[in-house]
C-alpha cells in the first residue's frame, strides 16, 4: 500500500513538471531543455531555507516561488528574444550552468553530497510525513494547478500566448509585444516547476544535483511529447505512462534489474513510435517543433 | 478633409541601393489610396518604412501630427497603423473569434497582472469583445466561421478574417499589401465592400495592388511608383 502511495506522489510531481513544460513548450512553442533547472531551483531554495534557516514549508514555498519568478524573468530577458533552435541552445546553457553551480557551490548546496534532513511540511500542526498524507497533499497541488489551467486557458492572455506561438510578427503588427507573452509563459512555467521542486525536496527529505540534470529535462520534455502538448490532458497522460510503465513490467513478473532497463527501452520505443505515427502526441493540440 | 499621414522626402538606401528616393505625399483621413508600380519600384519598402520594420535613411513621417520617423514597429502599431501582409497571418491554432478578440487592445485580460487582480473586469471585457467579434462577423456574413480554427479556413476566408481584425483593433490607418491577389471575383467584390464600409467607419487605407481596376473603383487617390520615386500622383476625387 505504501508503495502505491509512493508511486502516486511521484506521479503527482511529474504531472506538475509536465504541466509546467507544457506551458513553455506547448502553449508558447519554446522548446526548453531546462525544465529541471526551475524544478531544481524550487527544490534547492526550499531545502536551503528549511535546513539552514529552519523556515517552515509555508515560508519556504513563497521564497522558492519568488526565486523561480526572478530566475524566469532574468532568463526570459536573455532568451525570450530568440526563437526556436537558438532558444533551445540558450536553455541548454542554462541547464549546464545550473548543474555546475549546484555541484560546485559547496557552502550553499553541499555539492554532490546533497542536502539531507529536509523536514516535511506541516498543516495546522499536522506533519505530512506519511506516504498517504503526502499523496493527498500532492494531489491538492495537482488539483490546484489543473483548476488554474481550466480557468487560464480561457483567458485573453493565454490566447495571446498561443497567438505569439503561431505568428510572432502578426502579434507585433497588432501593436502587442510578443516578448511580454513569452516572458509571462516562461515565468508561469518556472513557478509550477518550482512548486514541484519544493514537493520533491520535502517528500524525499534529501536532494542532490543528480535529480536536476539535462537527462531530467529531456525526460520531462519527452513526457509532454508522448502525452501531447497544448491541452491539460496531454501532459497528465504522458506522466501517467512514464510512472506506471515500470509498475506494469513488475506486474509481468519481470525482475527489477531487467525492468529498470526495459523501462527506458520501452519509453524510448514509445517516443519513436509517437514521433513517427502521431507527431502531436496522444492528446496534443500542437506539434512540438 | 484633415490629413492623417504625411511623408516628406523619405529616403532609404543601403549598400549603394536606394529602394525609396525622395518620396513625399500626404493622405487625408478616411481616404483610400492605391499604390502601384512594377516589381522593385519600392512599394513594399515604403510600407516597411511606414510600419517601422525598416528605418528610413532620411525624411520624416508624421501620423496624426505625431512624428513617428524611426520608431519601432511595436510603437507604430500602437499608434493605430496596421499592416496586412499578402499572405494572411492568422493565428492558425486559435478559433476565428479568438483571433479577432486577440487583435483588440482594450482587454484587461491581455495583461497578466490585471487578469489576476481584476478578474471580474477582465471577464466582462472579454465577453463584450467576444460579442463584438460575433457582431462584426455577422455584419460581413462570416458568422459561420466563428467557431472554426483559423488553420481550417480557405485562403480567401483567411484573408477576409484577417481583414476583420482591422475593425477590431481600433486601427486608424490600414496598409494592405496586395489584398486581392489570389482571390476570385466574388471575394474581391466582397472585400471591396468591406473596405468601403470600414472607410465609412473612419479607417484610412493605403493599398498596394496589381489588380488596378478593382481598386480604382473604390480609390480616392492613385500613386504610381517607379525606381523608388513617385512617378505620378492622382487625386481621383479632384480629377
């Protein structure tokens, strides 16, 4: 039972990450290879404020969100002006910088040893430290983000974000600043990934730089690619497939040592098949370019 | 009639080529001016200069009494000058009415902060604009297209819809680049009627077009360009 609940928590974290990637990659059409950076920023900010300054989760969370907003804003000033491949290259650079900093800034991040002893969140004096309570807690976050998108996708600004994706010059000719819409999208995406990061850090109570690598960014991107970009359901489906695939293999009585490799093989195979036969992903609105 | 656009001694040159040389003319409010000329006569560069996509080397552009020479494309668009390209540029993944509403400025929900802090105003304004878009489509008998995504439309339909965006946008001066190219005679007629109707509502037009006769039916003035210079200016209204 606990194992199932653990799986649910991981699923919730990946749903948040996939939704955050969808904001950037799907709605804005900005192919980001740095989704794990904002995930990591959220996780590290929460961990550092909680362990070093003994802040509660509820104080660490807004700080983490603020850091993600600032980082997203700074990054969008640099990278928001370029498009397509150049944007992806800029995100790649960001990803590499982040990893190097997390790995080498030992006084703050503790380098490869990571940060341990991160305390769990508390609500009204109740410690969220069992898998069941955390699954519920994560579920509330997922629900909040989904509700946000149900509302947000109908708003004028989300239409303009998608309009900027479709034709930047046309947005400009209408007297609107396409960079503004990209900036908002990058910041929004950073905040959601940051929230996922705070959940991850306080759930596992230990983080190190290996969770926030380029591999992780690419993984998040592939989840969106498989599920499909644009609609809410796409990224969620992608996350469900990624998380439940190894469980399915266990169900088939495959030994763990093989299942771990099989997971990547099957996921990769699925990715190839999707790109070949259903380039928009299972439930996608847009082609990821 | 009062003057809306005034261009004085406009020059553009780069690397020894001068696509626009000493062009001066004025356009009065609510007029329709046709610009013709062979390929390479400088028509498109002239449009690029007016809309700020290229900066003039010399000369002055005044719009509604404001000097807009050398301003950025975004600022100029905010002044109320809109340009429609030869290829219609719609947001192909949005619905037709969403395209029209996206063209507007007076929508609080276009700004993230206003959307968060004044959600009610944003919602109301957006609903009003949605209705305005539907009314506009109905006026031009395009209401059936409202809930289609722009990418599904035919070329002619896309042109008509992109033209409707002008009316949503609070545009004062519309620059049309070959609006009739690739359209059938019925659509051209429909387009001409739309132009006349929008002019009566206060919009001024500058139109580049090879289909001279069609535009001359509705035009008030005709500028012919050759080698970057103005060859002739005819004010049809006075002729």
